[in-house]
């Protein structure tokens, strides 16, 4: 499945359950681990789990070839690994603490300056 198609499936699944502050970051040139990182906030641990489960459900419905999920027991930060797309669904406090967008922004800006 193409990365763009998989990204749309994941974003739509998060939007369907009213994910908050959904952000997609293209990290293709920065890491070999994944192409796109999607970050989303949930209102509660139950909402975080539901958002992540909806991404998994929709990916399976569209026959995604690789799906792994971690963190659903605690529900503060659930990661859905779709191989080319990694989805991070977090509580607001967890997202603020780890600031993944800032981390990747630093790398994007640093890399751009060295070209």
C-alpha cells in the first residue's frame, strides 16, 4: 500500500473519533525507521486507546500489511506502527512533556542549514 494512502487512512481514523491537534511530519529523509510520523492528542486514556484502536481497525480494513500497537494498557501514549507510518496518540500532558514535534523540527532545521 502506498504511504500516501496509508497516511490518509490513519488521519481519517483519527479525525473520525475527534482526535485533537493532529500533526503529520514527513521524516523520510531524516530516518530509515519510517516515512511519516503522525502525532495526535486524546482527551483521556480511554479516548487515546479508542483513537489508536480505530487506526488499527481502519488499517486492517484496508489490508495494511504490517500493524503493531504498543502502550494500550496504560493509555497515556499509544504507538501504532504501520511500518511507513508511525502514529503517536497521547494525552495532552504526555505530548507536552515529550514535545515530539519540537524534536523533529530541530532536526529538520539543522539539516536544512547544512545543505
